[in-house]
C-alpha cells in the first residue's frame, strides 16, 4: 500500500498522564522532556500534572482517566479531613 506524499505519516505518541494518543507534530498540550525523553500531551493540564510528578506517571503509580480533565480529584476524598497534602494535593482546575 502506497502512501501519497502529501499525506504525511502522522506520528502519534502516548500521553503518559491520560494515555491518549497525541499527534507529535502538533501536541495540543505541548511537550515536556524528562530524563532525555520527550513526552507529548493532549492538553496543558496533563503536561502540568506530569511535570509535577513525572516519575509517578511513568511508573503507573498515578494516572488520570480521560474525562477527568477539569477538576476531578484523583482517588476518593479521604474523609473530610483537610490535611496538607504536599505534592499534588491542592489544585482546583
Ligand atoms: Zn492527557
């Protein structure tokens, strides 16, 4: 099967946060480099989340479900205790 020249092969990369496929030539969320590897993001929210805790996302410890973009807090609210959560605790976006 031949691919016409004008139709460039689209390279896709997986967003490490939500695991969406992202067009590497035009990543909606931009890119971030970690440990010499460039990662691509479906949206700025994923990039910011990744940059905060890249290891957590790469190890699979953390992930964001699609559709969670926009304020869904990962995991369940643990009681109603307002504790200082350190990394990744307080973000209201
Ligand atoms: Zn994403």
